[in-house]
């Protein structure tokens, strides 16, 4: 398990793994958005590549719009996971 202090407070290892997976997805989206904006910015220096630059800015914007959805989905996923003492056992899917 990671040493990220945010998810040390989970009641099961499964919850921590789910949190870690969503954190990786969130960070990947951040990186892809940044790459799209950096490449798009460089492409704006030439008139012949402005169309591609515009598309990369749109793609980067979509990535930034998806970021908060990752947190919402993560929170719903974590809320549905069973915790020790819940009816039905201690499953960690």
C-alpha cells in the first residue's frame, strides 16, 4: 500500500486500493491534459498548425472537465464497498 496519508484512514485494504486506483487515474488525466496544452501551445506558433492546436486545447479542456467526475465516481465506489461489521461480511471488491 502507498504511504499517501489521505487513504490510510480506510477501514479495509480494499478501500485503500480502490482509492489508489482512482488517484492514479486522476493523475493520468492531469498529465494528459498538461501534455495536450503544451503541445497545443507550441503548435499555435505556426499558422499552418493552428487547427491541430485548437483541437489539442479542446482535448485538454475535456480532460480537465473529466477530472472532477473521477472524484465523484470514486466517492460513490467507496461508499458502496462493505466495511467490517456490515451485514454480509468483510468483502473488499
